[in-house]
């Protein structure tokens, strides 16, 4: 069996799907994307395709090594996301050839189900208490929200009080056992992060995500010594070498590699195993589409340190299409008691509605994140 073709589909709301075909009629799907840079990643996949076409699709490790190492310049979000989508598609093909789910190819499931959380509140968090109550009533046991809107490097205590009021309102409305993930999204600089994290500690957040920018990760250690709240990060770390520095720092409690950014299933399995050796939990980042979500779940099913999985079902970015819209078998993602149960369909387990994908690719998208400025006119972190 040989790979014959790579096809890319830029589809709403902000995704890029990849179909890898073979000469024996078996195909696999991947999701190579950097949100807001779909065209750039598409070009990267096309540039990598000569290394893939003609190869045996089951030689996944060697193909990964060629794609990563043979170009000399490596790493970063664009190249790694291109590799990620190709890698996901190859695992999908391998599973279809063997009639096994990816988690069995990785060694088998170590759990029966994995808890999931959904987003509430939007980019500038509002109405979070009512939204959290609705998610709880729908059976979820956890949510995630942006902690704050844009901040100055040192900002007012009113904005701190606003954060506390929102989180405190959820805790009061949903009870002490309801999980509240709070994403600082890199919007909070270290001085304000110290203040806000200290103020949030009594509300027992499930985790604080990206308390400072990934490139300022040297401050994770300081923040971890200031509060007992778990610190999570990883969506802007792209290889095991990036994560190695996090583990060596001994300051992060939960890693969040994105399987469509950090090298696909092949690389993220290695990252998850490294995390296990450092007694660090796994909660893959996934604000993306159904292929990325399925890849994350396959890794979760196989990883003892996986604790919860993000899903973008219903996320505020999904305008014009949602996760389930591109599937013929959306029932595999059904939430039961706040969890997704292990599914055993071949490959990634998702049956992509190719006709729908091709139809929506005619519409495409040009999604870009907004450019924010503080009241003083300075560009702010989104």
C-alpha cells in the first residue's frame, strides 16, 4: 500500500481538514491547522507532501522523523501543525487497515471513559454563572472560561474584583465539586498574575491555564510556589523538547499539548509518557474540529495520566458550523455523566461526511483573531 494523494479542505468555522489517500482505496483524515493561519499551514502541508507521497502509510514513525528532521529548520506552530495533520491521517489509515482503533494500536485503553469540559463566556467573559449552571444541568461536571479580558501590564483592582465576582458566582451556583478551569490566555503579565491567582485560590479552581505567556515560562515556578492551585499550560509548546523544559522546571501540574499543533498522535504520546514520568497530568488542548477531538480522545483512552478533555462543541468560535456537523456518526461523542466513553471504531473512530466537507470547502473561511488594544492604545494579548 502506498500513499497517492493529499487533499486539503479549508472549511467553516475556522478549520483545515486533510484527506490522505492510498492506492488501495483506504484513506485517513487529519486536522492540520493554526487558528488564523490556515493558508500558511496549507502551504506547509503541500511543501511536505513530496516526502509522504509514495510511502507506506504504516511507517508512521519514520515518516514523522523525516518530516521533522529532514528539512533542517524545524519546530514552531506552522511546521509542527502540518506534521500533526499528516500524522493523524496516517494513524487513521493504520487503524482502518487493521480494523482497530488507534488506542489499541498504542497498546490499548486504560480507562472506560474520560471526563470532558466545555467553554463558557466567550473571549470577553460575561454571563458565566448562568452558562455554567446550564452546562451542569446538561450533565457536565466542569467548564472552562477566560479569566479576564485584556489587561494592562499593571492594571486596576476593579478588574481583579470582576474576575473574583465571576468565579465566585460560579462556585456559589454550582457547588464546591464543580470544576472551574480558568484560562488567563497569556493576557496576564506576571505582576497581575500574582495578584489574581492569590485572590482566586479560595475558590479552588480546577486549574489556571497559561497564567503568563508561554515565552515567559520562567515565571511558572514562582507562581507555583505562591499558590496551591494547579497550573496548566502547553497549547503553545510544540515538541517534546519544548515540554522537556517545562518538566525540568517542576512548576506545571497539567500539560495541554494540542494534537493538531504539537506533532500529532506520534509526538503527543511521547509527551504524555514524559509527563507521566514527572508525575504531571495530561489534559490535551482542543478548541478545534472533530478530527482533532477524536485524536485527543484516542490518546486519552491510552494514557493513565489523562484527567480531562477539552471539547469545542458549542464553543463561541463555532459560527456557521460545529463539531458534529461534519460527522456521519456524531453519537460517538455523546456526553454521558460528563464523560465520553471509549469507542472502538477503526482508526480515529470518526466517519467524516466527505460530501459535506467538499460542499463547505466551497465557502471556506478567512478567520482571524481580533486585534485588541488597551485603553491607552497599546496592543494587548488576545
